[in-house]
């Protein structure tokens, strides 16, 4: 994605060409560059991968289920900040849109002067959300690694008569020798010891 805020690349999705032309002009006036225009959300994910826009703006009277399903797929497979301008202010529709990954849902249609500030807020929200998600994912991996390390230590202590400190040192040495993370080595040790344990029980 572009690092320059002043030259944001934008993809527009609007089923009304004249309305889209007005929005494109408003964006251009505010320092944005429209890199692709779609008349519907069909093929949106492929177009996003091709053009790699910084932000996607959807101007639609009321988002239907197919559009929201596409937003959810986009959020999962090729996440980008999404701004949705719509005439539909129904709270359940707003909730579904937010759950589908829409960064900013603006009921009441497009106001040309408000477009850029709304886009900037949507990008900030998107970055904050993904930073938080990355942090949670990292924490989840750390906890999983810690659990595997503890299990591997216990199995080494049991199978080889090692103390807890000796078992930990053995795992750490393996990790250093192989150039792997301690959690990866612990998972491998667990797999091998469980296999040996299973064979010895046959």
C-alpha cells in the first residue's frame, strides 16, 4: 500500500456512473488518485489484488447480502480500509456491515467536502484494528509456544530422568543448533517422544 497520505490510491464501487464521476472528481480535488472503478462488488477481490488500492469507497443505496458477503471475504483474504456511503441507516444493516469489515459506514449519502476526512478516519481505524489483531495473534502464539515448551520439558523429565532446568537447557540447545524457535523445537520433541511412547506401548 502507498505510504503517501497525500496521494491515496482509491477504488470506487458504484452502480450509478454519473454519481461515481462526481465522487471521483471530489476525490481528485482532495489529492486522491482513483485507480479503478467498478459498477458492482462482483469481482472486487480480484480487482483489489490487481490494483492494490489504499482504500475502497463504496457508494450504494442499500448494501444487500451479496455485497456484505463480498466485504467479509475481502476482509479475510485481501484486507483494505473500506468506506461505505449509503442511504440505508438501519441499525441492523450497519451492524452487519461493521461485522463484515467495513471501516466507516456513512448513512445519508456522499458529501464531497466530507469525503477525505472520512477516508482518513477509516484508514486510521483500519490500521488500529490490524495492529491490535497482530498483537493478539502474537500473544496467542507465545502462549501456545509456552504450553508446548512446558509439555516437552515434562516429557523429557519423565523419559530421560532430567531435572526441569536440564530439560529446558536441552530444548534451548536443540533450538540453537537447528536455528529454530524454542516453540518449534518443543513441538518437534513432543511429536517424536509421543511417537516413541506410542511404539513402546504396542
